[in-house]
């Protein structure tokens, strides 16, 4: 990817990149969330990828906000009695089979409406 100086060569590099933003947020005194493993996952490579990102992406604010919103949605669903969260996979099928339909579930669909 040209946006990150060609540092992303596989999917694990993307995970490291995201972990770098999660680690940075976790270190803030007013952090929206704390991910105790993020710094370890990011490592030097993840931090290098984040540093090479275009200027508008370097803060990672969109990832931080998305993480917070999804975490809150899952916590609220669980507090309201939901015992499973289903996310449609790329083919539109549920990631947990319909035989668990007796359980109270919430569906999170991250696709646009």
C-alpha cells in the first residue's frame, strides 16, 4: 500500500497497524479504552506502519471511535440480556448457525444501510 510507505505486505501487518493505534489510545490518561496487549501486538513494525500513514490517518481517531462504539454496543447488548452477538460474514450468512436461535441474540451489521 502506497499510503503506508509499502510497509504492509500481508494481513498481519494490518493487525499490527491497528494495534499501534489501540496502544496509543490505551496510553492516554483519558483513554476511551485500555488494550493491555496492543503494544505487544503492534511491535516496532506496527508503530512504523502507523508513522508512515498519511498525515490525516496518523492519529488513528477513526479507529479509536469505531472501537469505542462497537465495545459500547456489545456491552449494552449483553447488559440487556443478549448472550450472543452475531456478525454476518462476507457471504451474508450468520457466523453462528441458526440452531442457536433459541438464545437471545443481537446482530451487528457494519455494512452501510
